[in-house]
């Protein structure tokens, strides 16, 4: 089947939101070359489980295409239309199996030496249909706080060394959990839109419940992690299975496959956590990797108004087979390694914030609970400055509003 043959009935098994979008923009999708139509449907098919910022990008791009003149639209898709696609691919059920189609297409493009042409065509298309970024949340500037847990420490290691040139380094800060939770409560009240504020806990304790914040917890994800590790071990011991097959099987897992059947915004969060655990490297094993990967994906996908990360202690490194199979007792905690991981994770999180629109107005704080030291970056914080006087945490947090 070709895109021009699509009808509304072809989307009958899509979730409600995805089906509504596909039907509304059927005339736009059906006018696209096969490669672009399938790529678009890959995004639309999971529309119900995307963050609001992602949904706005999809509908914004479709609206942009709809409003383009016939000449401009033809120019945008011409290079993609020139790609050769064999009949065995176009005959696939690409409406309901877009992921499988795109994986097979990638292999074919490499084999037929069209991959460079594909990348060039995709870049041209993206440049011509690029839309404005989603509007920022009213009332609050985008803010991220990274907390290095009290049990994380490595003697002699200079914390926040890469971040200090970007803001003020506070040498003596008292920041308690009560101050942070009160600040988070006020943030949620100022901007109560759903899926706007996120708390990510990488400790072994059960996740905190902050009203207005979506909570993701390393401890609460334990059943999912163990299930995935069992599946990975089964794949490893299955003759003929390899890394590509394991990746494909993991990527195809849904929350329902792992026993999660929630709806609404809870379903969005379940899909997100499953994607972090199935697509991330090491996210099933190391809590610090779980936090860092989830933070990157939240910033890229959800573009949150507020993101609070709490790093806990991860296990020490073991041979890979032992970590996957759980055939030996879990290694002892690695406080020193976790401290370094969290320090670098804070730096990477700040970098990822700079990629978002309005980054020049965003705020960022990283705080070491064991050393009572912090770095604050954003408007009003002088670059490369150091403050030695004692600072109350609630006063520091008030400067972020």
C-alpha cells in the first residue's frame, strides 16, 4: 500500500488520541512519500503516551505542512520521494508496524548505498518544516535542581569543578528536605499544568510524593528492572540471539507487557520509565545511570518547567554476566564512584538544559548534601564567583523564582 491509498479506517486500532490526529491530518499524511509518511505515523501512533511538548511539536509540524504551498511542500519532500524502496517493504503493514518497517528500511538503505541520500533528504525536510518550539510555561522560569545524596562522597575530589565557572559556588549551604519540598510545592501551585514538574529519585528509598510533581523512583522501578534483566538473560542464553535481536525485542516491550495498565498521565509516565529502562545502556543496573539518562530524556522530550534530581548510591562494578544474571550477590555500594557519577551527571544535565529554548533565562542548582556545597547558575548569579559566607537553603531557593 502507498500513502495515497490511506483511509481513516486504516487507523482503527490506534489509541483514541493518535487516531484522531491521524484522521484529522489524513490529507497531509497521504500526500507524503512513503518514507516520510511512515516516519510521521511512527510518531503519531504513540501520540497518547507523549508529553504535551512532544504532542505540540507533532501537530505543529502537521499544521505547517498543511499550510505550505504545493510548490514548497513538493520541494520539502522531493529528495525523500527519490529514494528507492523495494516492493517487499511497501507491502508491509507499515501503518501498524512502523517500527519494524523503519528498521528494515534502514538495513536496506545501507545495503543499497542510499543512506547518505536519506540523511541529506531528512535534513532538508526537517529544515523546511521546522516549527517554533512549544511555548514556555507561564509564571515560572525553567529550573533544575540536582541533589547529591548525603551518603555520596569521595575524599579529595573537587565537586562541581566543571560547573563553577558558569555561576556562583557556595562553600557553606544548609539545605534541608523541608526547604526543598516547600519550594517544590510553591512551584507546582504557580504552574499547575500536568506533566510540567518532575522529581527523579535515584536512591534505594521509596520515592517521595510531592503534590503537583510526577515522581520517578529507582526503588519503585525495581520490579520492572528485575523483569527486564530476566528477559535479557534469557536472550543471552538463547542460541542465535544477538545484540540486535535483543535491542529489537526490548524496544518492542510496552508497559502492558510488564504488568502496567494505568491510563491518562500515569500511562505517559509508565511508557517513559519503560523507554528509559529498555533504551538506556546500564539503566537497569546502575541507579546513577538511570537518573542521568532519565533526566536527559525528560529535558529533551517533556521540556519541564521544574526538574529535581536526587542521586543515591549505586552498586560497585561487577563482571557484566554477573550483573545481568544476578548469579552472585549484588556488589556492595560504591559511594565514591557514585559521587563522581552524580557530579558528572549534574554537569551533563546543565549542558542538556542549554539546548532548550529560553536557556538564557533558566536556573540551575547542584547541591552536595555531604559537603553542604552548591553551585547556582542563571540570571543574577555571577559567573566564576565564590561565596564563603553561610547561606540558608531556603534563601538560595528563593533566588530561583
